[in-house]
C-alpha cells in the first residue's frame, strides 16, 4: 500500500460520456431537486460525472508534471489492458446520507485495468493514496462540503432515492483516462481541470 502521508488532491478517472447515462442521471437529479430544492446547488452536472480509478497526492508543479508524464508513459500498457466489458451504471445509494452515488457494476478486466494503472503510477514515483477498498461509483450529489454546511443543507433523505435503488442508467465503455484536479475549477466544457488525459476510442 502506498504512503498515506499526503492528502488526495488529484485523481485519475474514466469520464462518463454516454448520452443515455448523462440524461438518465440528470432526470433523476431533476426529480429529486423538484422535491427538495435545497439540493439544487450540490448536484453534479452531466459534464462532471466520472468513475474514479485512484486518487493521488501532488504537492508541487513537479509532482503534477510527473503524474502527467506517468500517464503518457503508461498509455501503451493501458491500451493493451483496456477492458472489453462495459461499466454498468445501476442503482443509487449514499455514503452516510451525505454523498449520493450511482453504483458501478464491473467485470474483473476493469479491476485489472485499475491495478495496472496504479502499478504504473507507483513505478513512476507518483504518490497513490489508498485509504479505501476498491468501490467504483459515480458521485452525483454531495452535501458534505463547506458550501453545504454554510447553507445549512441537511442530510439526504432516503425517500428521495427509494425508486432509484435498482435504476439502470446505462453502460459506458472504458474509453479514456483523465488526470483531474479536485476542487471547483472547471474546463470550458464543464469537466474538471485536466493536466493530462488519454482518449482510447471515439466518444459516444
């Protein structure tokens, strides 16, 4: 396991580009916000949704450069180990009623792909932060932030997503890996700031 001395501030992920998934998740969030408007400012937009592969701690510009170069260097082996099975986005649950997620159903080839990525990053000297068991998911609503606390937004009531617990949002091929900066900064297209990315196939 990698050193846990540093705090995560960047992450590698697969961006969800499927129009079906984006539309279905947006429809679900619209329904919930209609019932509880206080959550409106804490929903993820369709442009933001992703599946995190791993988190990293980058403490300097040199670290960011190293992490970007490590991804570029790993492109060939990642392409060789690209999952042939899609990710299935299905069902909604929460972490401690503060973070709403859509669950990800996956095959062993996706877990292997993630392990290959982490191994390549560690080999390049990137500090991978591993504090949690492997649990791929899609964050769609978050109220554990400072902004939410200032707005006095409470926990997410389970009745808001009871009809979504088995909802099928769609399938997504693993067609990209992005190195993203955590926080509120966004690119022009609404996605996270990305010092580096690889696109393996044409987007949906």
